[in-house]
C-alpha cells in the first residue's frame, strides 16, 4: 500500500523538484553552486568573516607577502597591498560590491525585460515595433563601450554603474521573453484564457509568464557572470566604485604598480573574480541542462 | 542570395544607424558640464570670445537642430576639435586606428588557428579525457577577466622572465616606412625581419589576452557543429565507401562544420572592440581603445563621442556582415 502511495507521489512530483534533483545529480554543478553560496555568505557576513578592517592602512605592513613566503604572517595570510591593507579582508568586502551589483543589475534588467518582452510579444503592433527597434539600436553598441560611455557622462559610483549596465542588459531577457511569448500566444491554453474573457494583463502575467519563466531564469544566471566581469572591468579602468571602497577590479588595477616586487596584490583579487565567475558559469550550465527539456535524456 | 535582398537588408540598417547616432548625441548633450568651459579651462577669456566660441561650436542652437547638424557633420567625418590635442578629432582617431586594427586582426587569427583544430579534436575524441579538458579549458577561457589575465602574462613573461616587452607597439630602435600602417605587414614589405620580430614580440601578449575568450567560444562552437556533422548520413556513407578517416574529417566534415564557426567569429569580432579598451590599457598599446579611456579622464568629449559612434557603426556592420556570411555559406538559410 505504502509502495503504491510512494510511486504515485514520485509520478506527481512537481517539475521544479524533479529538475532540482537532476541539477543536484551533477557533482560539478553542485560543487559550483556551493562555491557561489560561499561567496554570497562571505559578502553578507563580511564584517564577521573578515579578520581585519578592509580600509585600515598600516605602512609597516606595506606590501607584506602572503604567509608562506618569508616575511609573511598567518594573520595576514594573503599579504598586504601598497597601503598595508589586508588583501584577504578586502577581497571579502569586494565580494559585496561584485555580488550586489551583479544581483541588482540582473534583477532590475530581468524585470524590465520581462515586462517589455511580454508587451512586445503579446500585444504586437506598434508596441512591438517600438520595443524591437529600441532593442535593435541598443544591440548596435558593444556592451562595454556603451557602459564606459555612459559612465563617462554620468560619473562613476555604485548607483551609476548599476544604471549603466541595466540600460543595455534588459535587452537580453526582453528578446528571450518576446520570443517565448510569440510562441506561447498561439498555444491552446492562451486561446482558452482569451475565450474565457481574460484581460491582456491577466493572460500575460498569470497564463504566459509562469510558463516561460524557466528559460528566463537560466539566461539571467548566465548573464550574471557576464555582469560581474563587466563591473570588474569598469572598476579596473577606474570607472567603477571609487576608492577606498574595495572592489576586485580596482584591487587588480592597484597591483599593477607593484608587479615587480609584489605579485600577490593583483593576483588574489583576480583569482576571486575567476573563481566566482567560473562557479556561476558552471552552475548555470547545470541549471540549463536540468531545466531545459531539450537537454533531458 | 539575390542582390535585391541584400539592398533590402542594407536599407534596414538605416534606422538602426540613425538611432545609434541619436543615442550617442543625446548621451553627450545631456552630460553635466559645459563643453566651452572645459575647453577654455583656466585661460583668461572675454565674454564675447566665449560667446563666439559657443557659436562656432554650434552650442547656441536648440538641441534638435544641433542633432541634425551633428548628423550632417558625422556623415562628412567632421567631429570637431579634440579639446586635448587641438586637432580635428577624426585625425587623432585615424592616427590611432591602425594599432587597434592590427591587434584585433592578430587576435582573431590566433583564436581561429587554435580553436578550430582543438574543437575538431574534441569532437573526434568525444567523451575522452581530452574532450573533458577542452570543456574545462573553454569554461576557464570565458570566465577569465581579461585585464587580470593580461597582468599575469606581463608579470610572468615581461617582468620576471624578461622574454617579452612590457608595453608599447615597437622598440625605439626600430622604424619602418608606413605603407599600410600595420607594422607587421610594413616591416615585411620593407624586408626588415628584425623589425617584424620586434613588433611581433610586442603584439604577442596583448593578442593572446584579447584572443583567448574568443578562442574558448569558437572551440565550443566548432566541437558542437562538428559532432552534428559527423552524425550525418553522408559521413557514414563516406566511411562505408572506405575513404580514409583524415580525408573524411577534413574534406567532408570540417567544410560544413565551419559554417557556424565562421559566423560566430564574425559576430565575436565585434566584442573584440570592447576588449580592446581593457587590453590596450593593460599593455600600453597605442590604439583607439586606450585613447578613449584616456579621453574620458580628461573630459575630452568630442573625441569620446566620435569614437563611441565609430565603434557602434563598426559593430552594426560586423553583425550585418556575419548575417550575410551565414547566408552565403549556408544556402538553405534565406535572408
């Protein structure tokens, strides 16, 4: 009896749980996801995790090497930068900037993209033409150059970076949502909802959106890795979050002055970017494989 | 593909180009800060002089009129004076462009000659250890921040091993007559091998940094399309006929598998434009990307405006070219 119930329960398992199980069955994706969560945890609890104040300068510790090299000490285990600040603590605080900007840009851009894509794909007509033309024009700019030009205009700083990246980033989810909506529009369940007298708003948000959400989420996670690299690139050029706030890109840039005598100043923050971006990329590939039926066996 | 369709597709570019120009114009027009004040700086100047400067620059006109003036000037390549260089913007850009073109072309070449053989090998040796390594390698390639990778290369090869130069495009002792303004080609034309190798040694690390992410992407594309082609009936038929494996791979499979690779390469060439800014900054490469970054810091807006517009137009045409290329190579796709 209980066997039968168990079987029915498995068959009725929600797609979300089934996909999640599929995702967790890949060891590499799971490991990558754990790494991402470690970074997020580090960012949230930075004041508790960081052994030192990230902005505390100590000229006696200027360019102190990592602990395994002569002259280093365990308390400052990744060494110190040109102002004697603890590199490990700055990396932990830098995670806040990267992850905060990554999440904000993706959240805002995806929300805008969903609304614009639904409107263009479902309402068609002049709404579609206007949105699609705008998308075409924005696609005419290389991403980094657009962001650099915008920041050159509005000035650097946390809010402005988010703004500069959102301006172009929404185009990606918008295109995905528009395509999916165009396809969904012709499917029976939408026709049924229309026949029952459902309003456009109801059909777009309650009928179509839940059904097209998984490709959008998958694309967003992939884009997140890209946004983090872009933010780091802007910071590297000096157009990002301004000093003394620690951001990974500007830490790498600072280290350029000490290439000869202190390789660790640039190396470790860059390694942090690589590990986080790589983890997000691997995890999002796992997500895609698990959530996209095309990849199911 | 017929000629009429091509014209139609070209015509579709016009609204995009107009839109791009409008965005660039209004981006700059809405910038806080008065260009005249930036240009004057600390120099003593009378009010009449200031007014006449404003008039000369067309800044006394209403914005919409200014846009059409800008558009007209842009078509003729007149972007005004660079505040910083006191010379026409277009001349300053033209001077820096060859270095950027040379770097981009060599990166593209480097990416193609590494990614295609590796992609084919990964497909042929599917699910072996080589395939796994190449998968991990390409994931690394797309996840590497270019500016950091460039600095690591510099630290290793230039600072510690002293094998390659730290920055610049060519050593001071070398000079060559400008024909194409691409140093590698000019030095070959002049028959100066020493200059050629010196230029190449300067070019190698920046090109590697810029080309790596592209190689990673192209390798994946080649692997996927090669796998698809290898499962087609005509390949199985060729195998059944007893044609040798290498010949099948190269003459039958690769020819078709390269269609997506070439298209993606054309598309990705556009993304090299953005990467140029970073790589040129890291390696002190005297190209357009570095010029733009420097101009932003000295608020040399006419130059930034012209360069951004130039990048965008190039990008639009590269995408258009990729589209066309895809149709030409793959007759089944209709434009």
